[in-house]
C-alpha cells in the first residue's frame, strides 16, 4: 500500500483550488455549489474586502484545510473514505489492492478526514471554524444529513484538554476571553455572532459533564481520550483466559487492588461506560481528534493494531452510518514501523490536506531552525545517556553536561540581546529528559551552574506523560503563563510537554532523550516552533534569515530562531531538513555577534515635546440649542380687519362651524352650535387644536388628507412646552387679538374664533412669533481629546534601514527595505528643510490611533493611516506618499475624499484645539516630489502647493 505519496490530499487540493478560484473577489464556483449559509461564511473568511478590515486572518495553510474539508464533505458528499477516493483518486484504488482492502475496513465506513498541519500553525482555529460551519448549516437546514450540532472534541492529555476548554469557554470560564469571542470578527459575520455565542456558551461540556449536562439543542463535549478507555484493556484480549480478566468481567470491583474498591474509582468506571452509551445513542456526531496520532494504531512486535480509542470510535459510530463524521488533526499523522535504525513512516490513508512543517518554515509561520554545532559538542562520544554511580543512582553523563552548558550559554546570550530590544521578552530553554529519574539530576546540575530554584521548573510525569491530578492544578497556571514572566528560565520535562504546551518563548531546546522515535523528535521540536516576534517590524529581518538559511548560510539574527543543541541520535532528521535549505548551523565564532542582528530600539529624544503631534479626536460636536423666549402678547399684531361687533353680525347664531386652516386645509374645529353658550371644555379643545397645529406641523406642506396630517404630526416641528404655548395662545386671544379685553365664553364671543379669517390670523401671528423666538445659541464648544505620537515611547527598527533625524520625537526613522527610496528621500528632505518644524513617519501598528476611515470602491468600510505628519509654521499636513502608478487607483481617490473631509472637521475647531494651525491632506506622487526637490524647492512649498483644498458641492461631485 503506497499511501505515503499523500495522493488524496494532493488531488483534493487541486479540485478545491479550481472550485475556489476567484473566492477573494466573491465570484468562485464553489459559492454556487454549497449552501447559502456556507457561501456567506466563505465570503466572510476569505473575500479580500472583509479580510482587509481585520487585524488577523487565516493563513494559507488554514485556508486550505478549511476549504478542502468543506469541498469534500459538502460538495462531493462522500459518505465513506473509500467513496472519497473514488471521486478524488480512483487510479490509486485500481493500482493498489492493499489500499482498497484498508479502506474497506469498518473504521473507514463514514466521512473521515485528516488535516496534516504543522505544529504552531493554528489547528485550533480550523477546528473552531469547521464547528461553526456545521452548527450554522444545521440551524438553517435541520434535515440535511451532512450537518450536525453535536460535537465531540478529543484531546490526547490534560494539557491539550485544558487548552481546548480555554479556547471555547475562556480562561476561568470567562467567555469574553475565549477564541470565539476574542476573534469573533474572523470566525463569524455579525449577523451570526449572537447565534454562535449562544450555541457555544450553552453547549460546552467538560469531560465530567458529558451525558449529564442539560445543553441547548446541541453539544460541544470536550474530553481527553482516557475517559473513554479502560487502560487495563490495552493488555487484555477479548478472549483471554486470564483469571483476572474473568473476574473483572463478572465483578464490579477488582479484588486485591488497593484502589479497586475506592468509590472514586468505581464512579469513574461506571461513568466511562455511561458516556460511551450516551455517545453511541446520539443520532449524529462529529468527532474532532486533536493530536490524532495517539488514537489510531499502536505497534506490538512489529505489527500495527488498533488502540482501544479506535475501538471506542467504532462503537460510537455503529448506529450513525454517514451521520458520524471524523476529523483528525495532527502534525505527525503517521506510524513509525520497523526497528529504530530502519524506521519508516506509514501515513494515515485519510490525510485530506498536507500543510507540513517545511512549508510553514518557508512561509515564516513558525520559527526557523538552527543547530548549535560546537567544537565541544563535536567531540562528544555518541553515548549521551545518563550514567550510574557506584550506588546505582543515575547521574548525568559528561556529554549531557556539555549539552546543558551549551544551551545555557545560548539562553544567556538571547536574554541579554533581547532585553536591549524589548525588556518584556523572556526567552526560555526546554530540556527534554530521557526519564523521570534524570529530571532531578538536570535540576541539580543547573543549580550548580548558578541558576536559582525559582529559575527552574521541573514537570515530572508518569510513564505515559500524565501528571497526577493533584499536581496538575498547582502547575497549570504558572506553566501556561511563562511567556509573561522572567522566571522560570528553564523548563525540564520528560513526556508531559511533548504536545499542547503552546507557548511562544521557547528559543532553546536541549534534547537529552536518545530514543530513535521521529514522531517524538518532531513533537519535541514543535514545542518551540510558535513565533515569539509577531510584529510587522520584524518581518524583514526574519525573511532575510530564511533566505540566508536557504542558501546554507548562518542567519544574521536569532529573532524567531529555534536553537537546538545538536544530538547525534537525530542527525538523520537534521540532514533531511538541511538538504532542503530549512535548517542552518551556528558555530562558536557566530556567538560574537548580536542575536538581534542590526535591530535597534529607538526611544524618545530628550526634547521630544516640541516635536510632538497632538491628534484631535472629536468626542462631541459643538452644540447649538434653541432657547425658549416667552412671547409677549403685547408685541403681537391684533386682528384689525374687522371689529368684534362686525364679526358678530356676520356670523349670526345657532350654526354649525368647521374650522379649516387655509394653508394646509387641516380641520381643527368642528362644533355644533345650538344657540347656547359654548362650554369651557369646548374652548379648551379649540386652544389645544391650535397648539397642536403650531407645534406639530408648522412647516408641513398643504394637505387635505387627515391621514397625512396625522403622520406628519408624529414628528413635531417645535418640541417645546405645549402647555406654555397654549398659555400664549389664550393670553393673545383674551388680551390682544381684538385690542380689547375679550372673554370667549361671554355673550357667545367664542363664535368669532371659528371664522377662517380669525383662526388663520391667530395661527399666522403666533407662528411668526415662534419662528422669531427660535434663536440658536452656542451652548457648548466641541469636546475634543488628543492622542500624542509620543504615547508610543519607542520603535524597533533596523539600523541599516533607518535614518538619524533631529526634527522628530524619535532619534531615527525607518524606511522600507524594499521600494523604500521615495520615503527615504522624503525623510531626508524634511529633516533638512528649515521651514519644517517637526515631522514623523507613522507606524501603522504602533500609532494605530492615527488612522482615517473611508469607504472603498466596493462600498465596504476600511481604515488607513497616512505615511507622514509634517508641521510647518502655518499648517499641519497629513502626507500620503504614493508611487506614480498608484495615484489613480479608485481606493486612493476615496482615501483623498475621506481625508479632506476629516481635515475640514478639524479646521472647524478652535485654534487651541488644533495646535493653532490648519490641517491639510497631501497626496504626494513620486514624480512631483522629485521634480520639486531637484529644483531646490522647499518641502513646505511643495506641500502647500499639493494640498487638497475643500471644494463646493458641485465641483466636488464633478471631481469624484
């Protein structure tokens, strides 16, 4: 069987990439082949428009793993591993009968995928993403057999188990610190966020809660595989005649064993069976096996056989058919077959994606590797195992002592050099011992070499690599927080830290184990592969290191370099990596240089304050408010067209009146008059209607529709005290309307108020008075806060790609090592121009608050930071330097518009709020800059000429 060619992964990747072509623009064929929910998720995860608005995204390896799994499961819909081969690699089945026989086994009779991803490349993110994909689709399509809301996540041990719990529940069960919450902008669109948050929070089960916790229409069960497997079964065959096996099958306890009758042990045995039964009874389940190399096969006497956990999987899957899905994650998905000297790898047949360590190293997703080849190491005898003294007690061999001294020397150098760049970076050394008897010897030797007790952390474990539960909790918190503390400096372990110990600062590894296991070696190296220096300012020097290593040269720095003290037993592994240009060697001579290459830290100059920039942030705009002024009825115009007696003669008595506004035709009075006296209630209603007319729809257009009038009245023109307005109307009617004391309820005087001409006069007069009283006053100036560039007290830059400056808060400013000539020339001109008072290059990551929001040409929002800030005597300029070819890009022009609008807002502030200068935006093309510079023009003249000036609306519309 030739499965080592990983043909399934190769062919599936080819098919997936064809279907995903154009996904970055949202137009890939796969979007038509998947469900609408999956299509939305794929766009959110991988479309450029969304990726550009996030600080973190999936890298190429994670992307391939996600897409391959979705394509195989949702598009191809293979219900067994063999069916997947038929669609993806049929020729392999015809050519290899052994493979066909392997795929016919029951353990492959369901959808099954293995994601081969190098240690440190984010397998947990892929796991969470696939879980979200399944859960959201199941919610949208409850009857679709391809999806489920029941998940079982299996860890190989306590460390990985605890890490997975933290990823889903958050540290200390604080969900805000979970991956799902912290990276929500990556995992799920806002429209699904609440749904996913609720699903995760209500469905996560610890290993002790599986089958007993009430969940919310789903399950995310997290356990280590030990819960589901009885360790004693590993040594007993089902048909064994051993009396112990017979007794065990008949009795619930184990006679003669000290812990056999303990209630805790009996509970665990009972719950183990209950959990298996519960999982087996579920109608559907997706199992994620983290570090899956533990649970597939084991080797006895040269033969490969199933381990107990694989048997448990078959029990769980038996009743589910294709509704049982298995997704395995492993950096080393193979079994090592043969003797140590003739060992060979046999890869799992269901590897569906291959993102190997070599690829991760080439792309800079993990640390680069170097071997410390020292003269004294070269002189070591090959026997580097621990020895025994005269009393039979283990002692370190001389070779092991030299290796430890070499590791300590490298660690001390890294600590010294790294502290010059960042005092809060604490490199660590990991020592992997051959067994637990050697660990105390290593600790004692390190103390003899001058290390204090608190500087050493020893993690002893059982022969299976597990800590006792009573010891684990005491170690856990300190162990996973070592990156943030100076101590411990050295961590000593046997098997406990072979996987799941995912910290970033392991920079030196001393492998004292002499085992020939390639898997164990890869897992040991994997503990130190996670990046320590992730900030963009270190990208150039790390890329140069990789280039030099590929050429067979020593790296110039040890930034994100994992140093391994050479062990003769692993030379064949190192040789393989060296041949591919992935591992370099260091010698004693190289120790004289700096571990950080030409990286330097530049701080604030002593007189930085006079070169600082205060960036205004408007918290609240300047407020204008309407001031309420009382209306004096004596100042209002009376009704003098007709006298009161003339009006009374005109109207007569005992008629029906309906008052209507002559402008809007709105009815506001309909009273039947029977010759009696109008009641006080009727007059009050009349005044109330006038009040409503004036306050609610004063500016409304003419309408005869009662419905339109009612709709408009929901949005008042004047939101003032209506009781006060009613009082003004009443006073005006009684004391000024007819230039005499008018009593509405006396002698039927109220009748004249219902005449259109009188009602309209009241409305018009009071409306004018209200508008005249609408004086706006500035009640508060804009509330502004400032952020200063000096809030970033230091920058890390390369001395070879920076210039000393004297008009900046920093002593040096960097420029790009590639295509950075324009920025370098700009810095030089600004530094020597006497009319430039201060300037600074903006670091997008450090000066994150100096950014503007704009809308891209596809309609999505985005942020960008200008390249420079320049201050002259009269102005402050935001300068964007662009190569000439980029000047007319649509998004560049949209940035212009956003920047001009921002500057206009700032210029409306008081002078004190904007450093007593006008702010302007300059989009500076390369050709224009060099043309002016070569003619000896000053930079301030160039910026004044090139600044974008505010335009009126018509010109602005024409320009954009």
